[in-house]
C-alpha cells in the first residue's frame, strides 16, 4: 500500500478501501454514483453528530477528461449556495505528495436517501410512500433548485431520481454535479451522451447535440414527475432507438418547424436521419394517457414533455404553474448573484497540470490539524 498521511482510518466497504479522516466515524455504504463510490459518515465530536457523504472519485487522473470533470464538479460545489442543492464541505487526499496523488475524496452534507430508493421500494412492495402532496412538494423544490442553477447558467444534465435526495421531512436536495456544465445563453459545444437515457431529452440524444440549453433539464423534470405520479419509469428504453420509439409514441414525431431547426442547427443529413427515425406518430392526449393523475399535474407534464425545447416550458414559467401554485413564493426562490463560470475556455491541459490544480485545491481546504502537504 502506498504511503499515506497520518490522521486517517481505513474502512473497506463493498470491496473499496476508503480513507476516512479520524474526526469522522463510518456509518455505512450509500452507493456508487457516476464517478465515485459514496459512504455515509458522521463527526464524532458532538453530542448531536452531523452526517456527511464522502465520495471517493473513480481514478480521477486516468484521463484528462476525468481530471477536468473533477475540477468542474469541485468548482461548482464551491460556488453553489442553495437549500435544495448539495452543500460542499471539504476535499482531501490521503496521498502524501503531488507525485503520488491518485486518490481524491469530496465531502458534502448528507441530505437523505435517494428518491430512487423510495420509488424502488414502492414498486417492490406495492405500497404508496409518496402521497400526492409529497409529489407536488418534491417537484416544486426541484424547480426551485433549477431556478437557481439556470440563473447561474448551469445545466445539471443528469437529473434523475437517483440524483435527488429526500429527507424525512420531504426536503429535496439535488446531488451529483459531475456532469454539470455552465453555458452561455447561445449554447456551447456539449456532449450528447451524458445522462441516463430514460431521463434524457430528445434534443440531447437525437438531434441538436452540439448546442442545447437549460430546457434539457425541464424534460428530465417531466420524466421524474411522470414516474412519481404513475410509479413507473415513463421511457424505459433498453437502447437508444427503443427510447426514441417510446418518446414519439407519446409525444409525436417532430413537426416541420422542428425539423427545420434540426437542419439549421445540424445539417440536412441529420434532418433526414430524424425523419427516417420517425414513425409518423401523433402526440397523444395527455389527459387520456395519464387519466388517473391530477389534472393540473397532467397539464404541467404536457408543457414539460415537448419535443421542441423552444416550446417547452421554462423553469420560471413552471414555477407559476397551478400545480405548484400553493408552494410558489417568488421572494423565497433565490437566484445566483451572477453567472458561474467553471469552463477552461478551450485551454488544453495535461494530466500533470490538472493534478497540480487539484492538489492546490486540496491544499487550500486542508484541515488545520493535518500535517503540511509536501509539494514534490
């Protein structure tokens, strides 16, 4: 085993070794996220200990892409301050030198179990744990978080039940910003295959894959709302084409106006591909498809699950929708003071340069009781 700095205990959970600062006590394994394994710990200093989530990043310096992604996530965590967004606490490594830097851990406040675990339990035991009032409050809080993020030009890009934590009081926290990006209003070059297919917007996966905006998150909200209302994943595609078939069966195929936008933003060839993919399906009547759901919830779904993002409801419009009207309070829905910028403006860096940057960030947040770190 490589040399590690003093002040850590080692815990093996689910075949993964975690180096935990001595002021934390291991509680249990939470799960695996997109880019790390996560455990639950609590501080052992107070009579009423606080709980924290510690994410051990997956081999973050195995590629430039992973290193850049870690940096972006870290910078976003440091910038964000919102009740419904995960709270950053610390970043650390047990490694003793820059040259040996391999392991990176991010500490955040523990926000509760994942919404996915609640939905899975409901399906497994055929019981209702989330009442209509809970669902409405969950969606309101998610929109409230997105209002803040989108005001900062941040797209989460990976909204799904497993990335939402829920407390016993039904408070919602948005987690896992490993795939989040900051974008300009005009849009930037973004990767298409970034988020779990079931919750992915059609413009991200199928056509407008070089310039999409924050409306992609609103499609994901629609998929989450539908799952909360019906208890089942709305678009459970096993692969990309099946996913598209499920989407158009409900939402219809792109009309001429959207096809024109697809051609403009991509190419005539892309338009041709999308036309061939289509089945000529007409958009279904959501009131019939979701006939057992509350009428105002169905109306919101009808505005969220729209193929053309230009016609899809925005987060600010969604917050004024009758479905969440009882919770809507403009004076208590904060926005960012200014747009966030976590991008590197196309600067190409080597893995060693990224290691130095991350090392400096860790050093900055190093606890006072830790020994000085050796920059060699």
